[in-house]
């Protein structure tokens, strides 16, 4: 497919802090093949308990200001708590526009069935909140190993998809293939975008940008299809959760501290490795000195009668060399002990933070139990009054 033919497939882009501060006036001024119709802004990611993208607010507001379709996406990490990731996503992006959220599902850091189950759980939660299931962004292979393997066809086709199926495309070689490999049990019309390239800037000086082509159609038809698919919200969004703010704030604090401690731990571990190398080197030199010392004594024994002065001068000199090395080894071992103590202190801090979090969780569970008891008592009183 030539560049002019590809221009019929409307271009969207996905952006995050990696693009820095985008010049939106330059974006909207682009025409032709690189004309941008919509953007996916990263709200955040789930690694290490989750974090919000520092450029999301600006990208979200500017894309609306300049009249582009917009949606937020969340980079999901299955190893970390799902409720925490959803909480941060809602916090960054409380209310969607016409286009649903997007679930960026690229990291396989846990069992395939676990990832499939958690993604369905997230889809159900987002549907309750927004009235629309999220769009799933992933790769063919990942979908085949996870969702396509463990979801029913009905579950799969309750979503729309963007597939990362890159085709070679540069400014010098703009030819792109229109082909796309459809994952098992997903209906072809459920795939709306393919991510075609990310190897050159959208405008001069912008940095590399991922390009997402709306496939099967041209811009005019795309507008009509978007209205048909998402023209109205099926239910009112649920309010942003606030019952666990204290707990999440505490978890965020603990996560920050753990990151800082982990960084310090890496520094100390690096120092420890260096010290161990120094010790090994000194031990080798010490052994060499002992060997040379023994050889020298043997030679001196043979020449004792002829060169008594050499024996008196050389042996003490070599022994002093060994003694100095031994002192250096002792000093280094003391430093290693200090490093080990620092590492143990960091470990104690992490355990303290986790203990504090567990304590807060217990308190919240007690509060919930107390509320349930009150509800039970109120229900009992109401039934009693009705009988009387």
C-alpha cells in the first residue's frame, strides 16, 4: 500500500511523558498522510504499585482544546494489585469522553490464566463505572496466549481492539501493508486500529511517536462508525472511590519509601561487590607474597654462608608486605560489616511499612464489620416494627 493509499486510513497517536511537552498547534496543523484525528494519552502504569503519568493532565486538556478524539490508557502490570491500578486510573481520568478507555496489555509478568482473569475483572469494573468496556491494546501473540485461550468468544467480542502489528514505514520508505492477523475467536470488525510504526517523529523535533491507523475505512466513515458504536453512555459513571483514600495514600507512601530504599540497597550492594573484589585482589597478592617469601628463604638457606646480609634485609621486607596486606583486608572487612548492617536496617524499614499497612487494613475491616452489624440491627428493628 502506497503512502497516498495509507492516508485514507485515519491516523491516531498514543502519547505519554516519553514525548515530553507536545506542541499541539503543530499537531493540528498537519494535513494529508500524517493528519491526526485522535490520541490516546497514557494516564499511568501499574509497576511498583502504580503511578500517574506527569504529562497526562496537559495532554488530556490540550487534545480536547484542539478538537481531537481522546481517550486515556493504562499500562497494566499483572503482578501488582488491580484495585490500586484502577483507583489511580480513575483518579487521573475520572470521566471519559465519547471514546472508551484503553487497556494497554503488553507485559506478561504472571501466569496467562491469571492475566486473563484479572483483565476480565478490570473490564467488568470499568463497565460499571463508565457504561462502556475498555478497548484492549495488545499484540497478537499475547492475546493468543492469554485472552483467546481463557475467554469465551462472547467475552472476546464484548471488546474492541488495537493490535500492535508493526509494518516497516519511514519517511523515505512509506509503503505499509494493509494486512492484519486476526486472533482466534475475535471477529474482524472488532479490530479498529493497528499500530503501524513508532520510528520517526510526527513533526520536526517531536521525538518518536506511536502511530495507530484506523483500519478498514476512511475518515468520513470513521466518524460515522464512532457515533454508532459509542454515541451514548449506557449508564451514569459511578463516583470516584474515596472510602479507602487513607489506605491508598499510606500504600503510596510505603511504595515511595520502598523505591528509595531499593535504590539505596542497589548502591550499597554495588559498593559491597567492589569491596569484595578488592579483598580478592589483596588476598591474591598476599598469597603471592607468601610464595615468594618461601622461595626466598630456600635460596637464602643455600647461600647463607655467602650472603648473610641479603637474608637479614629481604625477609623482614617481604613479611612487612604481607602484614600490610593483612591490615588492608581487615579494614575492608570492617566496611563490609557496615554495608551489611545498612542492608539489614533497610530490610527492617520495609517490614515496618508493610506491618503498618496490614494494621490499617485490619482497622478498615473492623469498620466494615461494624457497619454491617448496624445494618443488620436496623433491619431487625424495622421488621419488628412492621410486626407490631
